[in-house]
C-alpha cells in the first residue's frame, strides 16, 4: 500500500518550505524514521523521516521547489518493493517512404548526382512516386544550415584574463529570511552600539584551576560562554528594559531570560535559544550549547529551538574578530558581541601590566533603551565577568 510523504508543520506561522537535498532517490529503500529529504524553512533546515520502511517509488518535488505544509512530495511503497515499470511496447520500424521502383527516371538521375538514397526523400508524386522536385527539395534542405540559437546581447564586460570563473548558487530560504530580517530591523529600529572592554584574567584563572575537575564531573569543558550567559542574565535583572521588546506602541517586559546564542551552522548563522537560563547551571549551559553546535552543523536543529529569545549573544571572537557592531535579532532589543581575547598593556594601580583583554559591543534599540541604560548594562557584564563570584552572590 503506498504511503504519502507529506510536508509536516515545521513551526508557527510557516505555511511553506523549500525542498532541499533528497537523501533517498527514486527506487531506493528506506527504513522507518530514516531521513528522506531535507526541508528548508525561513527558520531552520530539518530532515523529514520516512513514516515506514519501504521503497521510494515517486519523487514529486525536486530540489529548490516550494511545497506547502501538508503537500505530498513523495510516495513510499510500504511493502518495500519498487513499482515495476510496464514493459515498453515494441514498435516495428516504419516502412520506407519510397522504394526504388517508385522513383521516376528524372528523380533517379538527380539522386545519383547528389548521392542521396531514395529512402531519404519524401515522395509527393501519385502512388508514392519520387519526383525530381522531391530530390531537389531534399538536397536543398540538406544544404541549408540549421538556424543558430539566439545569443544573449553582448554586454560591456571586462576582458577575461586567464581562468576567471564564477559560480552562481541560489540563496537558501533560511539565508534569504535572515537577510530580509536584518535589513528590516535596520530600517525599523533605532540601532546604536556602545563598547567596553573586559579583563578575562579571573575567568581564565577559574578555568585553569577547576577546568579538569569540571570536565571530569560533567563530561564537558568549561568554556567562556557559560560565564557570559550568566553575566548577561544578572545584568538583564539589573536593567530589565534591555530584555524587553517593542510591540506596536507598547513595551513588553519579559520576566524570564531566554538567551539566544549565535552559532555558525551548515546552512549559515543560526541562533538557537537557551530557555530559562536563570535556572541553568554552568554545566547545563555548556552542554546545551555544545549540543546546539553539533546539530547546527548537521542541520538538525528544530524550528521551535530557534524561536522566542529575549536577548542574543554573538561570539565573533572564535573567528578572530577584534571589534564589530552586531545586529539585533528582531523583535529583541539588544545583542551582545564578544570578540577575540588579546594580551594588551593596561593600567592597574598606577602600573602598566599585560592582561588578556576582550572588547565587548552592545547593540540596542534606542527606541526603548536609553544610552545610560545601555552603558550601565554593559558595565554590569564587565563587573560580573571580572569578578565571577559576584554572579554567585548576585551582587
């Protein structure tokens, strides 16, 4: 019995998806829950598993096509047997249009002169006879070159020097949506960025002292991100408007802290969300981020994991970025940019010392966040990271 492979619901307000790579082709067998095709929505790339074991007998959509939620995109035979194509009917060769006995004498001379076989000439004479005009017509058609395909109009392109090739790759639906929203937020929000720097000495000392014991107990490394997530939560408690959002003519204050963490995935940048980070331990944060990163590379993040954040952290430092102005993830009102750690000379108690320093950038929506609040928020993060014990004491 055939089974229809339909596009499932992949997220709130998503009505259609773009077909990605077919992991199983027509005629191939598939096991139950084995991925058949990838679907790209405006929020995530997901794999669609087979509802039962069988053979893919029909593929109704090709890569790049758009399909609506609930639409059938493939057929699977439940019994695991591929549908056999009916044998093709044998077609007898058509009889020759002319025979030597039907060639008129004048036509025969023309055939000999032009070295054309009678079978290559379409007869128009009575009873299917080949006339001289038929031979001349066939000769003229053979000598007439086929029309060349229309060429695109020449454009004023620079001269080609050596091997200069271009590759055109369509943007994925996820990439297009990200691009549209980034442009939209810059057009609708009053974005402003403020900067500060943080001394990472205390955090690095803690990682050196307790990193091995942390790894042994929790089976995950103690990274920098958990410190910043915790610092952001405490700073948001101090300056709640940075955790708010604009909704029409209202300010929506969130009494919870869902922190999005920007991660480079297989299809581009994605921002999975850590829910209720105020309740999470350092180990839980590190484990969750590691799992997000792994599944992002495999394009296996779920749509609901990419929705509903109240604030975002982006760590460009892992790519070597020293300074940047991150863009807000709408409808949020703030995003923190982390950057590379570099040893720099700084003044401490009247002395110049070398410390591992990191620049921090906070981009915020100036419609609801004032400069004073933004600077205060960033200062809180600096204080919490430079004195991690304050996060435990909540002071």
